[in-house]
C-alpha cells in the first residue's frame, strides 16, 4: 500500500512534494521533543488545488490525514500514526497582499508569524499576535489552535484577528470564505468552526487577517509586587490609568523569576529575587513623550498605593527586549529534569488559592519535584510547570495531571487556555465542557468529516 500511496500522491503534485516514510523519519517531532515524525508519507502542496486533489484521493482510499504547522504545539495535536499522511504547508508561504488602507493581509497558511509581523511593520502596520515561538509557528497553525500569546489582554486571541479563511475539507472540497470585512453579519460565521478545531474539521490554506496601526511608543517595566492581592489590584490600576494602551500584564511567581535570572540562565535580575511576585507590564501607544510620562506616572502612583515594592523601567528598546527575554526564557524549565507542562485558565481571584493548593497536593502525590508558575495573568491564563527527574517522569505524569486538572474543578477553570486539547488533554476535557457541548461538537465532526479521517483521535 505504501508504494502505491506514494506513487498516487506524487502523480497529483510532483515527486519533490511527497516524502516517503524513511524521509519523514528524519524530521523532528517538534519543540521540546527528542523523537522523530512517523507517517506513511508527508505531502507538501504548493497550492490549494494540489492539496484538494490529494485530499480527494485520501478520502476515496480511507487514508487518515494529519496537518502540521510549525510543530510548536505542546499537546501532541500534530502526532500522526505510521499509516497516516502528514500535510505540511511549508511550501505555501506567500504573503499575497498587504492592504495598508483596509488594514488587512492575505496570506497562505504556511507563512511564519514573524515573517508577517516584519512585513507589515515595514508598512507602518502591526499584526499584534505575538508568542515565544513567533519564528517557527505558522499562521495556519495559529488559527487552527486559536493561539493567544502575550497581548490577548488588548487584542484578543487569533480568533479576533481572522476576517476570512479558505479551507480544504476532508473530501477535498474547497470552502472559500475569504471575507475582508470587519462587519459581515450574514448568517453563520463558518470560519469560526475551523479556528481552534486543531485540524479535525478541515485544513486551513489561506487567511485574511486584520492588521492594526503600528504603535509608535513602547514602554515596559518589570516590577516586584508584595502580595497576590496587590497583583490583582495592580492590573485594575494599570488598565484603567493607561487609557487603553495596556498590552501585556505578565506575572511570574518568585520561583520562575529566580530560575530565569540565575545561572546557567542567560538573564540577570533587574530587581532583587526576594519578592513573591513579579509583573512585566507593557504599554503600546502613539505619542512617545506623552506615553513615557503617563507610564511613569502610573507606576509612581502604584508605588504610592503599596502595589509595587520595586521596579525597573525600560529606558530603551534594548531594555524592553531584555525584560521580555526573561519572561520568554521558558527553555530553562528543561534544565536539570523533565517538565510536565500545563496551560490553564481560571478566574483571577481564584489563582492564589489554586496555586497554594497545588504545593501540598503535589508533595503528597509525587516525590522530588520543582514547581514553577507564570503566565498571561491579565487574561486569566497561567502556565504551570512541574519538573521531575527523567526516571520518574512516566510514573509521575498521571499523578501530576490529576492534581493540576483536578484542582481546576472547584474553580470552573479550563484545562486549556490556549494550547488546545490534542492527545494529552483528551481525558480531562469533561472538566471544561459539559455533556451537551461535547455531543454537539461530535455531531459537527461527523457532519464535516463522516469518515473520521482528519487528525483522528484528537480532542475526543
């Protein structure tokens, strides 16, 4: 079957567009992973039409298909079986159009996030989605997983930045919904079915994205905060006083701040390591002199109110990058052990209690470990990382998951704030979705992919 499959797919595109199983096995399975990809074939179409033809063949021959973007996901949502075909849009990386007047960009789904950011900035515009994997993550993958990142508090998730989509369905049908209008209230908004569906309902091939004017000022501060109540009050204070320019409010618990500011980490502490919480505050505005004065005044007021114990304020773009590099240095959780990574959300008012409950619960459930907490607290998103020794990983992981996910039940939290469900979070989906919701989701899957060929065994 494999030789026939390879020959058939190559006949629909070109020999270079299709890799066989041996070639697939030379490719990395993704970020923070040491294993390699596996699949019967990997196809790299150059156009929607090529992909449509390949999907028609796979549908007719009952071949399962898994779509992969930049392989930066952390829930094994792009894992394929040895019998599957992987679709990579790495040869569909054309920025088709940037329209400064309408403030839209039309792109192929394989375009890397950073490439679009740089292209629109050259025209005085901004695509505000931003995340640590910007140099690898693709825009199609960002949409398929409804990526969030660092500036959700101001600009929303990827869902809020997509105006239109083109999608290839399981049977090869091309659904073109390349809307360019911000307001188009004409029946069902079909694109929303595919945003966040993790490649289980269709393969996104092209997108129309909403752009914003490029900010002219950029202020960042790293502040130490004496208590969690002060963190929550500081969020309200800065959001109100900055007049709509607050773009990020990133919180690091003390342990994570110490991790990324102590050798062998590259960063050094701009402020001392003795405080319980650290907040990275970012404001993006349009008048550098005015915004500088307002930003400093807001922080001074917070100090006077006892919300800030110490602060380092950016004096240059280099300072801004240095402060952000601390928050983005997540790779340090790999040093000295094996991390179990969580991406959860819950009401801000419950975060301190959730975190406080984790420590004794983990101590009871597993042996030696380290716990780090940080995240996009301004939008209710926490990243929880539990590091164990490599030899304890397989035994400890299910126990850790039971503690972390189980701890969300009391707070009506979400088991996935932005990373999706994939394979890893399937057993815990019922914590965040009720039976009626799950039943309807399965009906939608059945309608669009009745053979169950697209990204099988994911989510449900």
